[in-house]
């Protein structure tokens, strides 16, 4: 993607994209749509690539800096938001640590996290604070989202009276399915379901209020939790543009989504049938998407992720 020849090696490698991580003498124990997880014995290494998925299909074209944006935002929240603890973050490995584990340490720097090895719960903990996306569609059809009846007359992007917990199953293959709180209770037990709901809403509310002060609207987000012994830890990625809908005021007053909406819009206009394999993304779509990811990171972190 980057043609910045003639720069220092550091700069060049920082602008290279990572489609798939490579550790020395080690295969990932899990390769998801975006990340590879490596078993390091007592702990795990979570590597976030520059892959982008939409409609649950991974595109062949990487988005420069995306993996670093997701990693650095997650680290920020794991470390600074009290409600986001306890969580799985141990440390971000430095280049020297990476040099012991991969032949391309500079390509991996900024996108790797050493995390505690957990047993992920099979539920995605979604919190919605506004009417967006599938929630808006459901509200128009039924005046409710799952079991949450909502007041009449709400419009797209409107705030809900209070944030709602709308879990989904983690489908091993294919699309996640929304479930009611009662179904979640049946899957993980009532006590755990109540704990997941309480913690998810607490994290969402704390982040929403902080972001609002910076002029960013957090519309909805998804958390994952996992057991580490008898501790329930917040795991995976947190409050990133892949897991959340961040809105900024647009020039015409309409909110602009700082995420992969640009790719979804392009895909909807294209003749791709939303099934594997996805087509290469045009350069302009890649550029605009990378810019959105970097811009939201810049606003939240106060520095430039490259
Ligand atoms: N600390 C952890 N211990 C074990 N598994 C984890 C941990 N953190 C995240 N995971 C799991 O690693 C995977 C991350 O890869 P990802 O590409 O996001 O997968 P997916 O395609 O399912 O979204 C997820 O399945 C997530 O549940
Ligand atoms: Mg994921």
C-alpha cells in the first residue's frame, strides 16, 4: 500500500500493512477475522492485523494502520478507564521482546498485546445507547429492540431513554444472532448474565460520558468477557471503531460514522453478493477508511497512530 521509499527503515516499516502475523516457530491457536492468538504458555499474544471484514467476510485488501489503531485504542481504555478493569491486558511487548519472537519485529510493533489466557464466554455483550443500524431497523418494524420496548416517535440516531443490553451469540461460523436476556441467562447462567449486563452498561456509560466531552458520540459497542480462573475479565478489543459506532458531527449536521461504514456503503453500491470471496477494495475506499480510523484514534488518544 505504501510507496514511501527513501524514508528511514523505521518509517517504512511503520507504514507497511500486516495482512497476517508471523511468529517464529509458532502457529496461532486461533485465527479470527482480524486477529491471531498465540499460546505463550502462561499467557497469550494477541496480534491485530490490518484485515477488514464487512458482512462477516474478510476483504483481501488491508487498511493501513488499522491494526495499530485498534490495539492502541484498546490499550488506552484497558489502562485508563476504571470500569474496564479487571481486563486481560498484561503488557504491550516492545521491539526487543518482539525481536525474540518474530523475524519482522517492526512490522508487528504497536499491534501486539500480551494478555491473560482466558476462556471466552460464548456471548457478545452489546450495549446500545442510540438508534442505529439493525436496532433502528427493528425499532421501525416493531417499536422495540429485542425485549426492550421503546417510546414512540424516535428518529434515526436518537438517544434511547437509557442504554440497553442486547447480547448476541458468538456464531462459530456465519453471522451472530441477537438473543434476549433470558436466552443469555440460559447460556451462561443468571448470575453471570446479570454480571455481564451490569459491567457492560457501566463501561459503556463511563466511556460515553468521557467521549461526549471530546465531541464524540458513542452510539453502541460490543464487549467480550472471559474466565481466567474464577475471575471474569474484559477481553479482546475494547471501544474501537471495529467494535463500536463512533459518530462525529458532519458538515450538513448528519452524523458521520468513523468506522467501516464507508466500506459497507461502497459494497452496497457494488455488485458483490456479500459472500466469500470479497473483491479488492478500490484505493480511494482504502484511503478514506484508513483516514477515518486514524482520525478517531487521534481524537481519543491525542496522538497520531501510524
Ligand atoms: N484473553 C483472551 N483469551 C482467550 N481468547 C481471547 C482473549 N481475548 C480475545 N480472545 C478471542 O480471540 C479471538 C480474537 O480474534 P478476532 O479476529 O477478533 O475473532 P472474530 O473473528 O471471532 O471476531 C476472539 O475469538 C476472542 O474471543
Ligand atoms: Mg473479534
